């Protein structure tokens, strides 16, 4: 059965010749088709164009069971791609939120046993089934908010058993959710308390025990390291990424959130798919990224929530770099998976144009998950992950109306999600 969306006010992020990513000045451009249609068949985008070019009689002859949606006054976007989340977690950390309001820093809360180690303790005490059900609630939430592809990290386990528990939950989510899901092994998220005086032993545990099991059970697509002040050093990151590559795990990096950590440089050295956070990014980091295929991925929700400096998106784009954005959905520093809000923060806080923000949460964020050949734009042959807005006057209204839910209908893999 086919699906035809017709009388679309504006079809956004269209491509006749698909690109893997959009860089620099090109980020201010997006393809749009006014008064348009979108045809979906067998879960993929079959055709699109103006209503004037649509031959309904020929289409009806070809597809007798065609379902039709009239989108008069509404826009159609490709679904958001969210390339950095930690949404498999147990419980919440609103007490730390209060501590932040009282003036404690992220690092101070972590030293008191909060932060990542707090989530690790909670996760250890939670059964796999309970963790799965908590996580599915968040999955269904982000689907309703327009996300069609998501990367989910482990990293609240910090033991072999609990890291595998997290990755098994991600695998179970993959099996039943209509979302496109990528899994990332992040055993190097923090150093557990029992290893704080012997960091090398924990790094050895990651390399010699965790990575081989994760790879042998095919539980992850990527490997990540939190390379920053107070977490993992460049030298430790180097060892972990090298071990991951030997087992076929593509690198991604948490970098430069808290300091000029060298994380960007080590990420580029290992041809990381993305380097994420980047609140502290200077000319040296931009120069290194400019000569690479690594996607700078910004997490404005996290910087906003923690009161950190905003990453220099404007400087990056002006230097010719591509930029992606992600939600960083997690219980401590960004308890939201709302990619529409992320797009708004990109405009409000990072001074990105609406077109740049749209590119950053669709085609470039798909690239940051190695999905831009199949996701992130409206192009013939791509997976039919799209959403229909409520009636809005323009595509710029999406980031402008930052507090409004403007998504009316979600379609994933060609099927309308109830």
C-alpha cells in the first residue's frame, strides 16, 4: 500500500541529488517545494514535486490501495535525527538540579558522588526489564516529538555486567521500535569510585574485557570516550579508541565540554564519525576539523541546562565546517529529547539561521550516525521518515515558536504512527 501526502504548503529539505552532509555557507540553503506532494511506497520515498505535476489518474491506476493525507496549510519535514543521547537510564536526578541552582558546578556534584556515578548506582539496582520499560517511555516520547533516528549510548553501567545490561536494552528497543537506532559503547564515561586510585586498571578492563564482549555479541555500532578534564585523558582515549577500532567499532568522542582537552585532536586522529559537545573550541580545533571528515556535533540543550559557554557554531560555519546538533537526552545535564527545542536553541543561543539549524538536525545529524545515505532529507529512495506539522505560516516558524508543539502526524518507515 502506498501513501500520498498532497496539498503540502511546503515540503522542506528536499534533494534531487542527495548529499552526505552540508558544510559552511551551504548550511544556509535548504530545498523546499511549495504547494507540493510526497509519495511513499514500500516504506521509502518514491516521488515528490508540485501539485501541478501530480497525475492522480495515473497514480490511482498504479496503486489501487493508495492512502491519501491532505496537508493543506501544513509543512512536511524529514524526521529529526538525534545522534547523541543517553536515554537508557534509571530514575532521575532532580536533586542535583537543585544543587546546580544553589551554585554547585557539574564537577563539584560529580565529586560528591552525583552525576554519572549516581546514575551508575541507580542502574546497577534496576532490573533489565524495568530499565527497558523506563526507556521505552522515553522512546515513545521522542517519536511523538518528531525524531525518526536516534543514537543511544551505554555508559551508566561502568562494569561489564551493567554495560551489557544497557546494551541489551538498546538491542531490545531496536527489535520493537519503528525508530532507526544506533548503539554506542561508552564504558569510558567516568572512572568508577573503586578505580579512582588506579585508573589504568579500569582502562585495561574496558580494553581487555568489555570491548571484546561488546564486539563478539554485536551490541554496538560505535565506541565513545569522555575525553575531558576530570574524566579520561588523551592518552587513555588513544588506547581505548585503538582497541575499539581493532574490533570494528567506529569512534565517536565526548570532547571539550569542560576544557580544551585535546579530545577533538584525538578524535580526528582516529577518524571519529563525530566529536560532540565542543563548548570549548578555538582556532586550533577548528583547523583540525577543517581537514577531516569528522562531524562537529553540538549539544545546546546541555550547555543551556548546565550554564556552560555556548559552542562557537557561528565561527565553525564561517570557517566552512559542517555542524550537527543533538539533544544529549540524559538525566543529569539535558533531561529532554526535544529536537525541535534543540533547533530553537541553535537559533537563539548559537545564532544559527533557521536553515542552518534545520540542516544541523536532519542531514548533518544523520551523517553523525552514518545514516545520511538513507535518512535526513526528502529524497527519492530514502527511508520515509517524515512528520507533518500543524498549520504554520512558514518553516522558520518551527524554531521561532520554541515552546509550542507543532507536530501533527508522524510517519516512520512509511507508516503513520498513532
